[in-house]
C-alpha cells in the first residue's frame, strides 16, 4: 500500500519550516533525503514538479524524503536570504529527519536550480552520502557554489536546451572536480515533458 505524504513543521533558525514528508515506500528504509526547491523569487516551492519527481524515485528506493519550503517560502517563517541562511534551514531539516529515522543510515541531499546551489553549500557542513544536482545554478549568483568535498558522490543532470542555467556553466563548475554530467538531449530547465524520463534516470542511478 502506498504510504502517503504529510506536512511536518521543522524548527529552523528563523522559525518553522513547512516541509513535505514522503515516507520510504519499502519495508526497510535505507536513508533520509532532503530535496531543495528552485528559486522562490521566481515561484519555486516544495511542490515543484522536478523535486517531486526526484522524491518519488528516492522514496521507491527506500528513502524517507523531506521537501522543505525554505525561509520565507509558502507558510515557512523568515525572509528569503538568497542562498545564505537557507543552508542553515537545510541543516535543521537534516537533523530533524535523522532524529525521526535513526535506523535509516544514509543521507542524500538533492536540489534543483537554486536548490542545487544551496545543497552544494550544505555539503561543506555535513557528510553526505549522495548529492543529486538538477540544472543546479552553481555559477548564477554573485558568490559561486564552492567545490564539494566528495565529488565522487555527485550525480548531476542537466538539459542541453536549458535557457535559464547555461550548460557551459555546469561544465565549468564540474570539470575541475572531475564530475560527470548526465545531459538530457532537448530538455529545458524545468524538464517539461521529460519528468517521467527524469524519474527513470534517478531510478537507474540507484542510491539504495
């Protein structure tokens, strides 16, 4: 029987964070995953279809998935901080998820666009088993995303028809770290019409 998502409230550094929790769809959970939404100044929230697609795939692989509305987004407290304070928000959600599921040992952090930028900064602060970046805006902001401590743990997906985050910028960020990029031909930034395929790609990557 499909385990249904629910809304949980996580105490963050600037107040409560409205978070969608999607239980692992397996008998035994292997880990927790925190999946971060795109730029809220352009409408990004935790209901975004790209991060929902990733969450469904990871829940099938045995992850308890948490999709926070970061500060100032939806019903979450606080004010948008352009990827700085949001790092602390994600760390709070990770701590909440791990405390709720102590038996689920692995940690995956994923992010789409702005959420990928935040996730790369989170990786500087906590040991992460798997990082999933989806059209991540690593070089779009004044302060570029830093290199990650464990590039071998990164899975990066980007569409070659992305007109928001340039594929060349992704190459520039990934190349010095030896990170490969899974390029989806003719896919745009929001993976319109390609979400089923995107889910299948995450399924095949396999994080269990």
